[in-house]
């Protein structure tokens, strides 16, 4: 009688709960890359348990030739090609938390509406998206901002690189690192566009932030999970060397399936004090199935248009922190011109830029706190077409009208 009562409550003593089929599998779990990500055969990301020492990292690495070694803040581990024997050996090490298959990732796809260089506009006649984030009412036509404009902050653009020579950066963009290939420039355009929304002189949100290129996607917009994690970890350690006392932001353009490693690396980046703007994704689906949009501490942005409607392509869900302009946004392009594109990437770039803009005003309050601050000053309830269960918040720079 007594035993059946325990069983009903799920309180059987451990000895009774042991499986009858064999000993427990004590190996570290092997996590498969989720569809639609394409697995990189034989390549893995190994994450050590929190609190692991450098010595245990060296021990786990042993004689393996790692593609990347991760040793930034809370994300210790490495990426390597492993044969069946070494995979088993690694999974049997007590300090290993999990092993995840490496996979191919790509930048969040954006729709391009126009690919013609344009004359840039003056701030009085500001692009709609800049005007929209400095006024509670729509249609202001001008962009108003505090003159600190992100001074003394760094914004890392984790993307296809940045075309540093674009005159609209005014020398404010520098090269950080390259985890994609050997060509230290942007041959795709996406990273340059994003960097421009964050900090270009005329088209940018935070006109004085220092832009740092971290290349994780090549000219075709393709990269790997392991390279993206290396890019995020680079920011954690590099930011101390850049002389940006007022705060650090980062922007991630990943259009990947859910990945525990990508989410953990993004969380580690936020916990190191970085405000991270991330695209919700542009496939009209719940962002819970994508990374790093689903990582809880990043600032995940959906897209709205100039009529304050939610974009039909924008991902949604309880994990979406805020909306920002993401339709028909004028951006910098390769060479000296501009382009007009749409996508939640652009919204993320506004949120990254807004963090850089606000840091000199708030002080370096950290990553998660900046996202909460941005939500606290947002324009509330003006958007139409917001799916139920998603926040009706539109990005606002806090300027008192
Ligand atoms: C940080 O922000 C303050 C306030 O706007 C500004 O006065 C200062 O010059 C900035 N620091 C740097 C190093 O630019
Ligand atoms: C910001 O992040 C989003 C996705 O997470 C990305 O699509 C966009 O390109 C990024 N912007 C920059 C400035 O890198």
C-alpha cells in the first residue's frame, strides 16, 4: 500500500527508479544540429561545465587540433573535428557539459527592394526610421537626439564584415577579427548595412559610436555555428582593449535554427556586460525555434513599417522584446552608395544603435539592464497587427518632446 502511494506521487526512492534495461548513460549528451541547419559532418562544439578550470580545458583538448578554443567568461570549450573514438572519449570526460554538432548558418535573409546608390539626406529631413524612434507620434520628419550620440561606446557588428572605407563612417569603423575567411573586408554588403544603421554619420542611430567589424559570414553570407560562437567570445575579451568606457553593444545577424551553444554564447556575452541586439527573424514564425533570438537575455527585435504596422515577415512570440523600424530602411552599401532593404536585421541594428546611443546617458549599466531600459521608455500600444502574446512596444530614444 505504502509503495503504491509513493509511486503515484512519483516519489519512488532512487534505487527503485533505476532503469531495468542497463546502467545509466553518464556520458555528456550529444546534441544534434536542428533542422533546417545543415550539419558539418564530423565537426563538433564541446562545452565544458560552468566553473571548469583552464587545466580541465587543456586536459579535454589533449592532442586534438581545435578549430576554435573558447575561453571567455562562462563559455569554456572548443570546436574540433572528432572521429568516433575521440567523440566517445570527450563525452566520457566528467567536465564536459555537452557536445553539439557544428552546422552551417547564414545571415538573416533580408528582402532587397532597390539597389541604387542614393544621395544621403540631411538630419532635418531624416529617414522615416530615424524620425520614428525619436518621436512618440508618427510622421515627425526629423531625427532628434542627444549630442553625445553614443560617444565613448563600442558597437561590435558580428556579420559579413564592414566596408571600413565608406565615407559615411567618417573613420569611426575599425576591423576587429575574422572567423569566416582571410579577406578582411565586407564583400557581401549586409554587415556594412547593419553597421550603418547602428552608427553612420547621416543614416545611423548612434553617430559617434565606434564600429568594430567581427566577420563570421563570408561574401555569400555563409558561416558556421562554431565561427559565430568564436565571434561572440571575441567580443567578451576584446572589449576591454578598445577604450570604450561608456559601454559596449553587439549585433548578431544569425538566421539559424535553435542551437543551445549559440544561445549560451549569446547569454555569456550579455552577462559580460554587452547589450546585444538580435533579429527576431524574418520568416513569420515563433522565434522560440531560432537562435540566438530565443536566448532570454538578448534584446530581440521585430520589424514594423512607416505606417506603424507589424511587418508580415516578422517573427513573433513572447520572446520578442520590442519592435523597431525594419521595412524600407535606407542603408549604406558597398562602395560609397546606399541601398533600401527590409528585414528584422534592420530592426536589430536600431536596437543595437539605441543601446550605444543611450549608454552615455545611463552609464554603463550592463547588457540585460539596457534591454530592460529600452523597453521601459518604448512607445506603447501604437502598432497594429501585433500577434497576441507579443509585446506592443516600439523603440523610442527617450527624448522629451
Ligand atoms: C562618455 O559619455 C559622457 C556623457 O555623454 C561624455 O561626456 C564622455 O565624453 C564620454 N566618454 C568618452 C570617452 O567619450
Ligand atoms: C543585428 O542582428 C540581426 C539579427 O540578429 C541581424 O540580422 C542584423 O544584421 C544585425 N545588425 C548588425 C548591425 O549586425
